[in-house]
């Protein structure tokens, strides 16, 4: 009996710790933002190529005035955009309408024409700028939280090692070749203040991604390496809408 009660208490303590962590993340994201109003509430459908990294990233955002539904598909470029359209239409038939639909996919080694057409089609279907692509991969966005990369080619095979170099001092690891999931500790670190710049890492990642993005003319996103537009959907989630 005592053993069972002890187990219950331990489970309750674990739940309390998880709840505290979620509250901490929400509070960190809410810094320097105005109080939300009822009219500001938005629902986002985020359809991703990956089923691990991107999903585990976007599902950790806890915002009081934004609801994010993340769907990992395993599809890529054009097939992912068409899948996003299908998911949106299926939800409409159920009476569930999303304010925004976002496609999240990588350049990787996919055909350049297919990649560019996927970017164009996503914006045609879901609105100008409503595509969060990365060239070469999503990990480039994660890296910008810690590294002030100036653009230029960086092969995706380098991302994991560079990320773990940045994470090692904090006792955090990213298993890019195994689970490919973003842990709570990793996510919290991206929201935390960088002691060197005294800015939230997520804010400086946005600034860096925008600066790199502005170096290109976007006539062919497939050759704009390295770059990412993940900052667009993150700004929407955080309420920093233009």
C-alpha cells in the first residue's frame, strides 16, 4: 500500500514538473508582447515533410492566442504541398477552418524544378510567403539559434556536428542520425537568452535568417544555399506579424 502511494506521489511530482516546464516555455515566448485579444486568436495548420524533427519542434510551442496543429507526412516538395491541400480540404469538410496553412519542407537533393514549383504552388494555394522551406534542410534553422552564419553553402551533413558543438556546453544533444527529435531541453535552450548577445536565441535566429534571405532574389530558391524561411511561420506563431 505504501509503495503504491509512493508511486502515485512520484507520478504527481513528474506531472507537476512537466506542467511547470510548459508554463516556463509559454512565459518565455510571451516576453515583450502585448496582451492578446479575442480577435488575435488564430489557428495554424503546419504540414511538414519530416515526421520527427519538425513535428517535435512545432508541437512544443505553447501560445495562449495561437493554436498550431502539426501534421508530419513523410512527403516532399510537390507531393507535400498537395498533401497539405488535401488535409486542409478534409478539415473544411469537418467544419474546421484554419486561418493559415503552412508547408514545411527541405531542398535536400530533390530536383531543383520540383522544389521551385513546390514553393510557387504553396504560395498560390495558401498565400504569399506561406511556405517555410530550408535549403538544404530544417537543421539549418536550428543552427541559426547558435551560429551567426552569413549564408553560403553548407552541406546538410555538417549540420548535426555543428549543432552538437553548440549544444555540448549545455549538456544537450541532438541525435540527427537516430531519433531526430528535438528534446524539451533543446527547445528550451533555443528560447533562452544568449549570454553573449543578451537576446533570446529564437529572436536572433529570426534576424539571421532574414538577413541571409535578403541576400537572394528568390527567382530560384533551389540554388539559394544556405537559406531558410522557417522564420516566417515562427513569427506568426509568436505573434510578430507584419
